C-alpha cells in the first residue's frame, strides 16, 4: 500500500506524543511508590470511597442516559413537532457549555433555595451537595453522547422492517422488542460507554454541586487535585493510574461486548 | 383466494395517488401491476396489504371484507423491494418470525415450526443456509428468504413489490423463471409490481397497466400487446409512431388526404391520432395509393433488425420503421432514398384539442414515496 510508512509513522508519533507518553508518565510517577506504597494509597478509605463514588455515580448516570437518550433519539427521528430544530440544538449544549458554567447553573437550581431544589426539599429530597447531585451533573453532561450515537442508527432502521414485521403478524411491542431494539442495541452500548467515560472523568460541573465532603461526595478527580495541592505527587498519580486502569478495563469489556453483538448483526 | 377491489381512493396531501380503482383478481392468479413511477402501482399493492389506509373504497379477500382489518389481521405475504430481512436474525429465525410472534395459543410448537421452516427452505432452494445471516447472502438468496418468510404464515395472498428490482439481469431472469414455477407449485394468488414491461408480460397471467392513479388496461399479455386500449398503453409498451389524421364519413384521411386507409371498426369522427409501431409499417411499391411517401434520413442496424428514420414528404415528421434484416427481399436502404410505407396495423385515438393542465398539487418531480413521506409529516 503506497504511503503506508509515512501515514503509519505519523499516526504512531501523534498517538505517542498526545496519548501514550503522558499516560506512561502517570504510571512511571506512580511506580515511584513501589507496589506496597501504591496499594496503601489506593486502599485507603478515602480513596476507595472516592473511586467507588466516581465509578458508581457514572454508571448510574450512564444507565439513565441510555434509557432517556434512546427515548429522545426516538422522538427526534420519528416525530415532527414545532421547535424541533431548537430542541435539537439544545441537546448539544452540554458538549459546548464550559463545564463550570453547567456546574454553577445546576447548583443554583438544585440547592435548597433553588427553583427545583426548594420543591424537592419539601419532599425531603436533598440533591445539591450529595451523591445524588453528582449523578444529576453527570447525567446532564452525558446525554448528548447517547442521543447522537443512537439517532443515526435509528434513522437507518428502515420502515420496511417494521412493515415487514407487521405483515407477518407481529404486534407493535413485538416489533419494537424483536426488530428495532436489536438493530439499535450496539449503538446504545457505544453511547452508554461514551457517556460513562465522560462522567468518570468529569470534574468542572461536578465539583460545584457535589459539596465535596470526604467519604460522602468527594469524586476521585477532585481527590487527585487535593493530593496535588498537598504536594503529594506520587499519591495523586497513584489514584490517577488506578482510574486509568479501571476505565480501560471497563471500556475494553464494553468493546468486547459490542464486538460480540456486532458479529451477530 | 380471490380479491375484489372496489372504488379505492388514496391521497397523499393534495396528490391523488389512486383515483377509484376497480379490480377483480381470480383465485390462484399471477397478476402484474405495471406502470411508470408515480402511477400508483405500489400504492395499490400497499393498500391491498393494509399498509396504506384508504380514503375510500373497499378491499375484499374472498367473502372477507378486509377494508377495516389491520395489517396483522389481513394475513398477506408481502415481499419488499429491498427484502427487509431482519439483519440480526439467521435465515432460520427470519423465516420462523411470522410463526413465532403468534399469540401463545395459536403458536405452533417448536418441532412444527422447525419442520415448516425446513420445508420452506427446500421450497426456495436454500437448504443448508439456515444458520447464515442476511449479510452473508447474495441478492437472489435474500430475495428467496424474503419469499419463504412471507409464505411461512400461509398468507391469503402473496404481494411482491418490484421483486427483481435490485438484482442484476442474469439473476433476475433465473429468479423470474423460478418464481413462475413456484407459483404453479403453490398456487397462491400473487400480485407483483413492476415497471419492467418485459418482466410483467413474461411472468404474469394478466397485466394491469396503471398510469397516474388509474387503470389504463387489464388484460393478458396478448391483449395488451395486440390491442392497447389507450395511447398511454401504446406509449408504455414500446415507442409507437403517432401520426395526426382525420376521420371523415368513416374514412381515415392521413396527412391531408394524401393517403386513405380503411378505418378499423367504428372510429370517432374528427381529428384523431394514428398509433402504429415501427414493426407494423410495411414498405410498399409505387402503385399503392394509400401509402405515405418519404425519404430515408437515418439507417441503423441493431442485431437482426434494420431501423429506418423516414421523413414524410407531406408533414415533414420523422417516423421510425423496423424491418427484419438481413432479408433478401429488402433492398439496401441508403440515406436519401425515396420510400413508400403503409401501416399494416394501427389504432386510432381521438386527438385532444387542448391537453388538460396538470392538477394542482401534483409535482411530477416528486416520487410517490416522497409524497407519502410528505403527507405523513
């Protein structure tokens, strides 16, 4: 193949400079602690709490986004309504908005004297400065990932398929369950993975609404910052390396799952 | 099962897709709906299947009035142009789909479904491919899976939308022959849509020629070829020569009385168009007073035919003639030669003085699908 050497060379150089070398740096720095030291840092109560909060909240947010993102995508593909283009643009806002702005806006809304927060407070639900608030912020920033990955695939599902199912006697729910859902499922998994990955790494919009109480609402990326501010560079990179490995393993699993689903499509 | 269609009407917005269709289809018949795009043939097929709600009229399957029945209740086998196979299911699961979605008490047990699918696979000559996915099949194989899937529900009628449209010429020919023999074997009342006249005429017992939402002619292959009942049918089945003429007191005056032909039956008095096909014109000698005189302006050999362009002396119009070639009786025509021709067969249609203007809302640049999409939104 002509041009393979320069293009492959460039790709590897680029990937190395931008992604691999910085990541390797993280592991190199963290390895300065030695295995025992590393283990001590990541099994400390505060780090474990932060990691499980980050990954747990991100997982819940991604599930919520997968469900509601799929519904939003369905509505955009299948229905015409006034203002559709405007709503369509709104979906992308979380992509474009500076995360700090989103964080401040959400905090203002969900705090106990905010518009939504005050209503929820009557019901005894506290959102801001709790893990629930973190989930809200993560859901907010993750929604477009699901909508934008599912939408084009759903658009591709031909009406023919639904009509074919109907002529064969399938009732509507059978068509949705057995014909449409399997066609859309791989893209939904992709959307879930993207939304999840974004939520795990999210910092700006979360820290405002989280309240950041250690052991309760302190996310792992914030803990890294705290350790950096305490000049505990090795501790910070230890947490970072752990997040990296966990994220990588999760995305790998999702990709394998997807490859397995795709092979059957 | 026989089908009766009465006064079927369909609009897409302001586009009148079906304008009062009446049609009777005999049980076990193989019928073609033939017409150009936008003629309403696919809409009619979809209306029979219940995929298009009607604005008026009635569809009956035997004694059952199907007009109010849902798509599911109609039990029609529908084969889509692009096959519409379920990509995530194997060939087996595709064919079994119609049986497996039945309500529990009507659903056959697994062994019966297995047996039925295997029979169908044999019928469509795809035995051994049941574990494949649609992506692993050729176009012709996909088409046959789609057919087997439609037959699995033991449909009342079999409806095929452009069944060979997406296939290449060779496969198309084979499948056509195969479909014909399948129809003989199974005896399902079958309707298929096509814009390919050759396909319609070769395959079907009867052909329904449609144009702009109405039926122009229904008949056997011979009938529509030998006696086209409208100018449209003439035009659609080949490229006829159209000669302006007059009928006066039962006699046909062609080209300002230069030629007189006996009129075939009761012809309308007044201005008419004479429709005659290129192969229906004969070269005649100077003694034939009813002949049209002209000059050869074009010669073209295509296979076993010689095509001549002839410019008529009287009107200056250029008509086309087809002669068998090589033919010892035929002289070698050169451009500029004088020639006299006479139609051996022809039909007369009254000439409209002014053509009707396009009806409002009809945008000829839109396909029917686009009209359908538009009216949905």
